[in-house]
C-alpha cells in the first residue's frame, strides 16, 4: 500500500500553509517530516487523514481516497493531547478500540499487551488526569495503535517523555514497522528522525525543500564534520583552505569542511605538531543540512 500526495496545496484565505506538495510513501516504511513551527507538517497530516480538504491536489492510500470508511486502518497521534481527563484509562481506550471496529474483548486484550509493553500496567484503572505528562503521552500512543492500523501518523510522538521512555516508545515504533505498519511522523528532535526514518521530507513555509533517502541525502550533501582532539593549540585549523566553520570545545574542535579531501589536508598539517588524540570524520547531521537548506537552525 502506498500513500501518495500529488500537488497538494492548502490555503487558509490568502495564507498558503502547504504549497504543491508531492510525496510517495511506500508500505512498511518509516517516513519523517522535518520543519520549523508553521512549516506545514500538521496541516499535511490533517489532509492525509481527511480531517481537512486540500485546496488543490489529491491524497490517496492504496489508490483510493481516504474516507470515513477507511479510517479503521489508520492511527493518529496528534501533537495536542485529546483524551478525556476524567475517564479511566481502561474505559477510554476500550471505547476508542470499539469505535475502530474492535470487540470489547479484543480491545481489552490489546490494551493489556500495550500497557505491559510500555511499562504502565498499574494505570489501567486510573483517570487520565491523574497521570504524569509522560504517561499521558504513552496512553495516547496506545489509543493510536490499539486497533493495529496499517497506516500510523505520529505528530511529535516523543513529546513529554524522559530519555528512558523515549527509547521504549522508539522500540515500539520500530516493532510496528517490522510488523508491516507504514509510519509517518514528525519530531523536533532530529536525532530521532535519523535513528528511525529511512526517508524524509523537509518543509519550509509549506514548500518541500528536501526529500529522499536519509543516507543518500547525507552522502550527497558534500560538507563533512571533523572532530579533532590534540595536545596542542588547534586555532590555526580555522584558517586552512576548505574549512567552513570551527566550533571550539573543552576537549578540542569540531569543524565543518567542504569535502573528505580537505580532511586529508588537515591531517597532513597536524603531523609533527604534537600528539593527536582524536581525528574523527563524520557525515553532516540533519541539523547541518536543515540550516543549509532552510537558512535557519531547526530548534
């Protein structure tokens, strides 16, 4: 099953939130959306879900329009929490499962599995308002996946979670993908996108500014990151040809260089000056690429 967006545009009056966006997201794939606040990510998600209509263009899932009748095969975790604070976790999630076509028994069984998986079984009979922000996020995540959707859309899924629980949720997302779920998600943490996604789309002011396989994007970007730690002054490196930017740290320096060949030139210049403890060449980060393409830092 393929999720296809063709020249999708969404206007609110004279404001264009999404501008002629075309994407193909294949089955059994984790696809990431990156963009600053207001870039058009959430608006795109709402058009995919048929919560709002595009002004122009089309969105199809497996060749068909997404309608109320196909919604049972889709899961959605919005950035804003949408659970009922006064209801118990058990009553709320079983009800939501039944709305998605599950029997009460199946919903109860699936809920038990997920509560154990996310390490919150003790919250079954608690009201949502009694839970911490992080545990509310876990319960909302369960509400999006309890019916085993084929397409799962996650808008900032790791919001409010500490590092341990981020890893728990990331493992769950990866397992869902391995079981055949197509996952589309956005995150303000670029390392999450790098760790989970195979493909991504960067948006700026509603326009697609970069799209493709993450590995290929990073390899083709050109500039590399070089970390150097040495027992002598490294200030001279910032003046060498091919060095774009140098950041000084207590342990040494981090350089952005134009290409891999520059690293060999730098290494040659280091020789004979003293002991080099670290000389590590890395691909550019997604934040480096975003700054280059969008002209601003992501966070």
